[in-house]
C-alpha cells in the first residue's frame, strides 16, 4: 500500500515558510475542488474568476463542486485572451470581489489558464491588501509554470508583466483531465516549459522525457508525473529565491530570446505562442552557449531534436511571416525586463541540465549570433 | 557630546527584518534628501511623485537636492486631494515610472501627504513587482501615521483603502520644517494621531503632550520629539504585526467611529477631515469603554479635555450640518473593513494608555451608545 490509490492526486509542497502551499496534481480535481478547498479553508466564501472559453467547459462543474462543499460563490467571466491582462480587467475583478463583500480571509479562485491566473492573483493580492487565492489552472502551461511561484501581473503599453506583485496561492489544484480539451498546439506549447525544467538542472528528467513524451501527451500516469516533476522543479527554485533576486532567473532559460521573438511578432498568437517562443529560445540559448564554447554543439543538437520530435518549432525560420532584422531583435532583448543596469543577462548552459546565469554578456556577441541565425 | 547636534535628525528604526528601514526626523531634510538617499542607495535613478500643492512649495528644492547628489529624476505632479487615490491615477503613476525606464532597484519617491504616499507606495509595490520606495511626508498626519508601516492603497466606489498592498519604504525623511506651511486645521488633525499613540499604550507620552502640546505646535525640539515618539510607537506595533493579523488593530483606536463619521459626511473635508474624525472617535471610544464599565469616566473626560484644548472637535455635535441617524451610523460601522465575519470589532480601553482589541462587541450596545451621543 505504498503507492497512492489511482485516484489520489500527487501532492507537491511549495516550501515558502508561512507562505507554503500544496499543489495537487491528478484526475478529477475540478469535481473535487470544493471538498479540497473546504477542508483547508473552512467557512470561507469565494469569488471564481474565469474566462469565456473555460466557463463554457468547466464553470458549471466547478461551481457545483463548491456548492456541494458548502462554499458560497459568485463568478466573474472575462473575455478570453492576453488582452484581458489589463488595468481595465484588473479593476473589473477587484470591483466584483468587493461587490460580493468578501473579506480578507475569503478566497479568490482563478479557474483558467495563465491569463486568468496572473490577473486573478494580482486582484487577490491587492483587494483588502491581500486575500486568499486558489489556482485551478486549466492549461498545461499554467499547471507547470504560472501556477507555481506566486508571480502575478498584467500587461501595459510598455510591455508584458511589468506590473504585478508576488502573491502566493493557498492551494493549487491541477486537474490533468481538463488538458484533454486543449488544442494540440497549446498542449505542445506547455510541454516546452516541461522540457525546460529538464534542461535547467534535471538531466535525468530530460532523458525520461525523450523516452516518454508520447505518454505525457496521451495522458494518464506519465502526464501526471511530468507535471508533478515540473512543479517540484519550479517549487525548489522558487523556494531558494522567492522574489527573483538570484537563482529564480534560471527559470528564464529560453525566455530572453523567446520574449524578443514574441515582441517581434507583436504577440500575434497565430504566428507564435509563448511556449513556441520558449522552444525556439531554448534551442537558441543552447546554440549560443555552444558558440561561446560553454556547451557542446551535440547538446544543442540534442535539445533541438527533442523539441522538433514533439512538434515544436526550433528555429526563427519556422515563424510564419517576416521578422525584424537582428539589430531590432537585439533592441527587443535589451528592452526586456531581465536587463539590469544596461548589461545583458542570459541563461546559458554547460550542457543538458546544466544551465547557469550569465551576466554581462556582450551585446556584440548576441548581435552576431542573431545575424547568423536570422532567416531573412 | 551625547546629544545629537541641533541639525542632526532623530533616527527611528522600523525593525522588520530584511525589510527594516530608517525614519529620519528633523529640520532641513528636504534640502538634504539627495545626500541621504544617495548614501543609502548608490547609483539609483528616481521618479518623484507629488501633488500640485506640494510641488508649488517644495518640488524645486527637492529636485535640486537629488540633482546635486547625482540622482537623475523625473517628476509626476498629480491633482491634490483624496480623489487622486484612484485606479486612474495609479495607472498614471505606473505609466510614468515605466516610461522613465526605471528598473527594479531604482526608487519611486513620494513627496507629499498621505494621499501621495498611499498612491505612490502602491505604484512602487506593483511596478516590476516591487521597486524601491522612499517617503518624504509633508503633512503631520503622513509623518506620524501613513509613512510608517507600509500600508498603501487607493479608494474605490466600495470604500476607502480597500485596494492596495503592504510595501515598506526603504527610507522615510520627515522634514519638520515643512510643517510650518500647513494650515492650522491640518496640523491639528495630524496631532490627533500623535495623541492616539499616547492613548494606545504610552500614558507618559500622553501626559507629556498635555503639558507640552503648545511647543509641539510651535516647532523645534518638542515637535521633533513628538513626531519621533509617534513613529517609534507605530513602528513597535507594526514590527509586532506587519500584516495586520493581530495587534496592529490597536492603531485603529478612534478610527471605527471616525471612519463612520467620515462616511456620514461623504468624506467632505470642509465638514470633517480624517484627524478630526479620529479625535471625535477617540473620545467616543473612551466614553463607550466607560459605558461598558471598562474604563473610568474620568479618563474619558481627560481625553476630551486635552483634545478640546488643542482645538480639535470632540463630539458629533461639532460637525457642521446634519448627520444621518444612529442606525445609519451603525450601518457605516458594520461596513467598515475592520468587521470580521459580521462581528463588530472595536478598540476599547481600560484607561489612558491602556487600549485593547475587543472582538464581538454587540451591535445593540453600539446602537444605544450612538443614540445617546447623537446630536440630532
């Protein structure tokens, strides 16, 4: 009886002292959400924040689950899409929570993907200077990335996620079944972040993914394991550096190039979604590391081969439409929030699972590299 | 040489672990601000947030001080008044800080009273998920209250300060000279909060104030001492309970009644300003405590006598214009954010300097008391 029963979720603890919380990962958690929340937070009321797409599929079941657990709840349904991460919708959520007369110990629940989670966590962090927050991530990306670590935020005209705060959830419920309703392209994009954890510091996990990625895509125990291992990996890094003053930057592997590419297509999701940018960015980070003699070209090829095998793009040439030139891409990189005092900070690697933070990377090297890899 | 030189500010440390910071209180600190900031935060850039009134009197000197200390700065000047604590102006400040391309370790400076401080601290807390924040409070109320403890926030249609976060400043510079430019009514209102610290848990300080309040009003060493003692008092309470889950509620002495009265006049500052509401509220809190046999009626009379002596209002009858009836006032109290689970929480007292948190105060007692004290 050592193994959990098949319907028992895997529990990952995010060890943040008095802000520690559990992530439960497994099947059927939307239906069991009310019971899981009520047992940890007795006597609370809730506001559910979701978007139109998720509401159509999951809101009824989720609301019923809260109701049957005796949690009174109101729901706010927002437009789907990145544009919802705005001051306008932040204000809408804040108003809804206040209008529901929720108190500080009541809970705001994010039922949705990264957009809903980031916006809702921000609102929960500022209503009454910080309410309880529960995440029910419904996309793979949200389950393995944005639901761990407490980063919340919105976008402004100056850039993405430049406004927000750190607000840790009290509980995360990652229902692996809901991922079956995702389009394949979105699942793949989330998978890029799973692969990232292997590439940062878990070479065995990356090897396991190379052998088992098909099972992760098809669901069941392998999917749960991959998500749990990803959450565990991120949780460990976050526990070392909750407020991103050091090691947490490792999580940006592939993201500096990736964000520049997302900026280059003006965040047009028909051309490039975040996880695809990260996939290309991780390949570029490994190739760039090889160019700087930090890792073997074989490692770079290995990363490229795996991401290509799962169907992710791995080069700038695969992005439909014309890209700005290398100088412009460098300007996007320099604009990125991970720039400190004008020096370029990159996550480089000594090989699969051996990433590190490189500060003061010369812009000239980046520019030459971008020119060599530019499809135009 | 034990006493500090006359031009040396008094330093009060707010002991919050890795969020600890200094409050400097004294003469000429606006002119020395650049040097004080630069010595603690070398190499930073700054955004100064202020309002039209303060800008007219102090912005030039303050900007010159930063410039001479080698701190590049941009300034944002907002309309004066409580209405500035809005989502709209929060967004304006956030935009200005982002447009100035400030980074996370740069500083946002609040040069102004409580409105500017609360709004600016909120903006500093959410730009890049938390930038450095320096407060230069220019009102007495801000020097002794809102600049200590890290509470920030804005108002919404549902109420005041219901949205915000805890974001501790890195430094507070309380220039006692700037208070000479305040209208007497505003100085008096700030004084109510000074008296509050004596009434919470510093009976000797309250006695000292009874004997020396005229010197506090006229300036010099007594003023500096009163402000420093107030900051020290608040700092001690905040250090015990940074996130207001317990003892920090003591700081609400006089505020539950006071906020209800402010609501009752729709926050019309021509009828009642915050400190006046607190003064009346503190008298009511002592009278209510006496009615509940918690403190002697003599203590209530003593509090009333002192606040009356300094020129503060001490009864509802002194508020110009008609007030809503007692039932309506109770409704305002029940709406106050310090209500938890529908029970009424009050700060009551066993006497001067012996305040305590009373939970589950029966609404019927409050209602009877309000009826007895209602002027209508």
